[in-house]
C-alpha cells in the first residue's frame, strides 16, 4: 500500500506541475516528433478531410507534378 501511495503522490505532483506550467503561460505538452509521419506511412483510411497543412502540401505536390509534366513536353 505504501508503494501505491508513494507512486500516486509522485504522479499527482507531476500532473500538478504540468498544469501550473500551462496556467503560467507555457506551451501545453505536445506530441513527439515521431509518429507515423517518421515511418513514411500515409493515411491508409483515405483522409476525406485533411488538416489545412496537409491539404496545402497535397496541393503543392499536385502543382509541382503538373509543372514537371509541362516541362517534359
């Protein structure tokens, strides 16, 4: 029981520290720089509504492919 209480107190202090940091104006905790993007995997589910950044990247890729095709003609 002592181990559980000790662990609970440590975790509660960590959560409290993160919350106080956010309230004091620091950035919230974010994701890592890894994830599926680092593996080179794309949206297998066929993203019907991509986020604005992804939509801009997709549009830029399409435009680049069109320009390359025109230059090859």
